[in-house]
């Protein structure tokens, strides 16, 4: 069924996309925070692998730096969003730090 995702990148590609790209913003703050936390946890725990996978993909919409830059810009926006809890903003800040470290770390 998911032959295209033999490398296990189906979940992060869906979860991160849902929270950090142009999708309708959930009306519920709880749902929005949940989506943001899921996306940030993927990046915090598997950011290096996700980054390296993006480097290998031969599709412009999924390549680094395009995808990584979109996610980083959205996280910077979320870091200052008043509706989000301080805990979520803290995790967003940690994720931005991790993204910067991953982007400069050679694989």
C-alpha cells in the first residue's frame, strides 16, 4: 500500500506538512498546538535523517533548501504567536535551534 515510502518517511512528510505548510489553520488552539508539537518532535528526534532524505529527493517541492526554509519560516512565525502556550513556543525555539544545527552539519 505505501510502497513509495519504503524509507519510513511517510509519517514525517505528512505530519510536518500538515502543521508547517499552507493548510487551513485549525480553529481549535489545542489541535493547532498538537499539530505543531508533532511536527517539532519529528524534527527534534529525526531532523538529521529527514534533512538527508530531502537532499536525496529529486522533486523540487521536496528538496532542501526549499522545504527546510518553508518549515523554518513557519516555526519563526509560530514562535511569536500569542495564541500558543509558552511550552509550545519553547519547543518551537528548540526546534529552530536543531534545524540550524542540522543544516550546517555535514552528513
